[in-house]
C-alpha cells in the first residue's frame, strides 16, 4: 500500500517482512469515517475494502483500519467490538503538532468538532476533537524544549496540519 522509512528501516502496509502497526477503530459507518479523516486531517484512503476487507488509511506516520463492530468470532471468542460511549473513553490518539492554533483553525474549518479551543495544561497547549463515532483525539503542542527531533527519513512537515 505505502511505505515509511525511519533510519535504515522501511515500513510498509502490509509488511513484506517484520511488522507494521495500524490503529484499528471500530466505527458505525466506514465510508463516513474514512471521508472524515480524509477531509479533516488529510488522510489518504489507500483502499475502501472489498466487502470483506476493511478500509485502510494512511495518516501522517500511521496506518488506520476502520471497521464496523460485531460480536465474538472464532479468533476472539469473548470480545465484542463496538463504538465507544462518548463520555467514557479508555484510549485515544494523540496528534502532536508544530502549530496548534493553525491546526485548530484549519481542522475546525474542515468540520472537526473540538471540545474546547487550545488551552494551556501541564506545560503544554492542548485541545481535544471528537470524531463522528465519539472517539477523542488529543491535539497538543509541547514546549520546544520537550519536542523530540524527527529522525532522518521521517516526514515531519506538521505545519501543514494535513
């Protein structure tokens, strides 16, 4: 589908060797969610799936898989996947950005629903977005002294905000 090179390693989805990691989101409507991440954050839709396979997206330096929920299956016999309760979240993505105000304004203009504008908290400036399925996305800008330098080959153009 695509590749990312970090130091001397190249990561592809699906991998030809080793492993690559994708973030899986259980969503109510895969088409709506795929187009939301494409429109708001500039994700690339690599495939919308074929009825059996779910959509894959590339967003900055991660891959995302979107699929509807469902009951237990033979490979996860006690697990049910469902969209989250919007007020009880146990994990979320974090988008660390170079210019939080520019990202806030751009993504809001593209339809992102922010819980608050960016505010200072614990030495950073941050805010949260709620996506169409109720997931929250933390957007933050840490002080420059804590910013990790990008490794060679990593696309660190965060000023564009997608």
